[in-house]
C-alpha cells in the first residue's frame, strides 16, 4: 500500500522548500511529502490523488497566497478529503484569520512562521495530529474487512463495536458491490448469516459477538491479576478518570466496560465545551487519549464485559461479570453513566438498525449522504447529532416535542442550527410511527398543538430522547432515588444518622455510597453535573477518597 500523503502549499519558493525539507527529514518513513506552489495547483493535485486512491493525512498550507488563500483552499480540499488534518502556516499578523478558520474550516492547528527549531515547534504538533488521523484512517486492503448488508442490525452492531473501540475496518456492502457476494460465498456461514468479518491472517468470524470480536482483535477481555485495590465499573469519562488517577497514584486498578471506552461522550461528534480544546474534540479522540493514558499508568481496561452484580464480602468488594467470572478488590467506583431511553412509537423496534438508530450512529453517516434524515429530540445531544448529519445528509429535520429549541439546548447550538440551511427544526412535534418495508421509508409525525398527523419521507431516523441511569447492577446493594440515580455522601444519611449496615467510624465521603468502599461518580450519581468535565472531575476526585478508605482496610 502506498504511503499516506502530507500535502504542503506555499507560494514562496524558499518557504515551500524549507517546509518540504523539514517534513521529509522527519516523516519520510511513514508518509509521502507532496508540495504545490499555489492553491489552484494544490487543488489539482488533491483531485489527482483522490483518483489514484491515495490517502491524504494532512494539509499544511500558507494562509497568505495570491489567487486563493490557505483557508479558501482548505474549504475546497476538505470536500475531497474530509478527514485530513488541517494546519495553516501564518505570520503573526494573521493570527485572527487563523482563529476564524478554526470555525470556518475546522482548522486543527495554526503554526507561526518561522517554525524553528522544527523539533520543538513543528514535529510534536504534526505528530499528534497524524496519530489522531491514523487512529481513524481505514487501511485500503490489508486490515479488517466487514462484509454484510447495510440494513441489518447485526452488521450495524459489528461496525459500531469496531468503531467505538477505534479498530479500523473496511466496510463492504453487498448491495453496492458485486465482488462482495463473491467474497461472501467463499466464507464459512456464507451470505445466509451476516456480517462476515475477514481478518488479515485469513481467518473469518461469522456474525460474531462483541466478546468474540474483542478477543480476536486483541482487546483485553479478562482480568490479569487475582486482586485489585480499585475496580471501576464503566469506561465513560468518570470511569476513565477514576482509572487514570487510581493507576497513576499506584493503585492496582482495573476498569470493566461493557462496550467500548468513551461512554456517552464517546458517541459525541464534537465536544466543544471541554477545557483545553478550543476547536472542540470528538468523543472518539477524547476516549482514545484517556484510555491510552490510563493504560500507560498501568490500569487494566477490559472491554466487551458487562458487570452484572456488585457484592459486599467484608473487607472485600466483588464485581460479577457477564461471562461468570469475578473481580475482587478493596474498593469499587461505580460509573455506569446513562443509557438512552427507548422511543415508544409503532414500527421503531422492527426497523432498528435498518434506518432507525439510537444516538448518533456515526458509522452510518456516510450511508445517508445526500438523503433526507430525521433527528428526534431537543437537547444538546440531538443538536450535535443534527449538526453532524447536516454535513452528510441533503436535509436534516429535527423533531422537537417542546415549543422551541432553546428550552433544552445550549445557545451556541441553537444559533448554529439556525445558521445551517439544510437543518429544519419542527417544534411541538413528536413521532407517532416509523414506516417502511424492511428499511425505514417514512416517519409519521403528530403536531402536539393541532393534533394533525402527517408523513415525512426519511431514509434514517436518529433518536436522542433522553437517558436514564444504568444502575440495575447495584440495585440491591446501594441506595438509589426513584429514577435510579445512586445516592452518595450526605444524601445517604437520615437526620444525621448513618445508613443501615454502615460499619465505618466516620461519615461517608462525598462520593461514597451507603456501603463503605463503594463509590459512585459521573452521570449515574444523583446531583451530578451531567457533563464531560463534571464526570472527569468526579471520577478523579474520588481517587483521593479511595486512598483514605484504603488506609482503613
Ligand atoms: C451524543 C452526546 C453528546 C454529548 N455532548 C456533550 C458535550 O458536548 N459536552 C458535555 O460536557 N457533555 C456532553 N454529553 C454528556 C456527557 O457525554 C456525559 O455527561 C458523560 O459522558 C457522562 O460520563 P459518565 O462516565 O458518567 O457516563 P457515560 O459516559 O454514560 O459512560 C458510562 C460507561 O459505562 C458503561 N457501562 C454501563 N453499565 C455498565 C456495566 N454494567 N458494566 C460495564 N460497563 C458499563 C457504558 O457502556 C459506558 O461506556 C453528551 C452526551 C451525548 C449522549
């Protein structure tokens, strides 16, 4: 396979040669460096590269060029290579333009000229961006290939699992590609049971479970130690932060995640309000960085394993996993977050995975390029979903039950939706039914004021109708409120008295449940902030309380 391309553009021959030299010096083993001396010439190159099936990993472009500015070039180039990282080369005087470009073209970074020494001011930034790009790039031929039918829930589940775990794969749709049927006919199980996953070592898995897939692609699914200081349940921002701080402070730490690290945040197409990421960060990137960081400090992360029960066997705490195995330790951090609520309407369940999806279903966006899609919900997650799909779909219709968008959505998203011509919000509107023969074709909606029903043609329906805490696993052990949120700290005390079964000679810590040594952080905790930063803060803050608890066992 040919190397991915780094394309650099500058009208000043001296600068162009200097940047080309520096890029080649550092990146030539893994990338091909291509240069162009103007925006139009570079666009020609981009189109040729696309025709030849080359991958472009990064554009590094001078902002001030005659005929076409760097930002103008990026606007055109990203239509051809939307995933390539975008960096502007600017003079100090152009900083404002570069900041504007963060929004206009989703700029990943701007570099000030000169970039001397490159080992400090050029390579670290580009390496970071290229590792992000690489994590999402799909190898053309020599990686995992998933062959199946785009409208089958089983195919969707496999793609979603691989994508959430950031395992690159190539999707082969049997409906659009005759060679896929040929490929399937040779695979065990054949086309009758889909999807079939082809691995580079020549083996296949037919309609695999998440655990089979996890084991095959080398993800850890079983504990390596007999005993842990800290067991974390849930790999969302709260759990990842708990695991990271626990491991970094020397605790034997394991995190168990039923699906993939990232949690709800991992499904977000762009988190714009997390500290330190002025251009926003995708949930997938944040999850990858956090999981890597936690593992670097020695935390074990096991995936495709659900914690089904938590037990107290003093002084130990146990977590029972879905494969029947047990994890034993001194302390547990429960961070199972929230799960999406089901939408009660006719036809939804029958069409799940065949045009109807819960959440953003990022893996499916490309399938709905140029089509009409519907997003249900009026909170931030629905707004982000609508903005994400507006980049692919012909039209996005938002169905919002309330009388206006601003009731449940941050102002910046309401404004952005207002400015996006292919997104329309229908307020006072809810879903009555999803209709279609084997795949979604239309959605029947009801006007909450007039009671009028009508049908909207749609290729896909993405549902964001709220969430509920996923705390059943500890229902018999810890105190929860009527909605299922876990009570912690002073909330487990009644009129200053300790809860039943409380054995410690102290009050519960801030994030401790009514069982000493069992803590809860993040969205599943009653009174939590329901934001990424809040979950991260709680998960990390819990570790100091766990340290204090461990001194008593
Ligand atoms: C689409 C979307 C966009 C969002 N955008 C933003 C945003 O821009 N900014 C912002 O601040 N917030 C945003 N949020 C909210 C934010 O993502 C959450 O507040 C945050 O993820 C909560 O973190 P958490 O760790 O508590 O739980 P979650 O993120 O819900 O993670 C919990 C994890 O635990 C796992 N789990 C659950 N039960 C078990 C079990 N029994 N065994 C093993 N694993 C289990 C789940 O699979 C999940 O991975 C968004 C949410 C959504 C859905």
